């Protein structure tokens, strides 16, 4: 970390003010899109994605301020807040993807019953692992940013690495779930058989694409975990981190992809 008085934004290779502003604006528009979806077709996924958009708006606004205002760029607390909000905020879209897979799977009459699929369909276990990743990410970012000793900084880095590995593993598990979903939706009596719309008919494919984008995002952080200069390089960071999850969020808006709460409730009776 830079010494007191130095600019944390410059240290972290944050230079593109326009990029941060554009992403903040896009997420602002997406927030209203998901609020509309949450009102017209109430479901947990839409509410969670609206919340995720708020997290991303905050993150990119802070990033823009760190770049534009020198006094803010030198503020350690603001820099730590940005690190935590951006990196840990990933849980919102990851859990939305997982929940949507389970929601669509609930319509299948012939669900996978193998040990792996049964384990993956336990939301409680997924939430425990996700909570562990969040806690480790917050602790790691805080410790690494405020460490004055090499040993303390190493501890913070180790915790952050553990969080990255957890998020990567969970992203891969969501992708695996989409494979089971594709098999289940190939039979009769599934959501794609009972609903119209491109999203309803091609949900497993769209969810597989979403989960692959999330895996790509975490694979980038995993591959650069010991090379922060590459990880912070905006030529890599924007397309492999920021853009991958933005495209994933936009895919959730495809009509018919997300079952409404009423449809899920009626299906379970």
C-alpha cells in the first residue's frame, strides 16, 4: 500500500473517469428496470438484482470520486469502502443466479436426484459458503489496506485469496446446476413447457451463459491474485471484471426468464 498522503486511486491504476461514470449511469438505468420488474413480476431475484444495481452504482460513483478528487483519492477510508463494496458486492448477482436456477428447477417433474445435484440444491449450504466468502473478503480488504507490517498485510492478502477461491467455486457450482437444469427441462412438465417467451424457452442456455460470465469474472481475479498490477490494469479489469457481470445482469432482463413469485407458489401446490 502507498504511504500516507499518496493517492490510492493512482496506486491502484484507476484512471478512467469516463468508464466509472458510464458504468454508474448504466447501473442506474438497470436499477429502475429491475424495480419495474419487481413490481410487475414480484420475485426475490428481481429484488436482489435491484439491490445489486444499487451496490454497483455506489461502487462506481466512489471509483469516479477517487479518480477525480485528489483529496478523496488520498482518503484511506474511502478507498477501503470502495474495495469492500465492489468486491464483496458480487454476492448479489451470484446468489440471484443460484436462486433462479432453483426456482426454474422447482417446475421440473423429473428433477435430478443424484448426490451432487441434491447437495447443490441446498440453499442453506450455499448461503453459508457465500457468507464465509463475504466475511473473508471484508476482513481481508480491511486488514490489507490498513496493515503496517508485512506479516499483517500477508494475512489480509490470504483472507482475500480465500474469498476469491470461494466465489470462484460457487460460480462453478452454479454453472454445474445449469447443466442439471438443462437436463431437467428437456422433459415434459417444466417451466419452458408451460410458459411462453424467449427466456422461458431458453432459460437453461441463458443461465449457463450468465454463470459462465460469473466464472470468467472470478477466473480473472484468481489468475491475477498474486499480480495486483495486472489485476488493477483497467485494460483487463473493465472487460474481464466490470463488463462480464454487467452483461450477466442485462441477461436477467430477457422476458420470460425469471418466474414470478405467484407462478412458483402456484406450482408448488
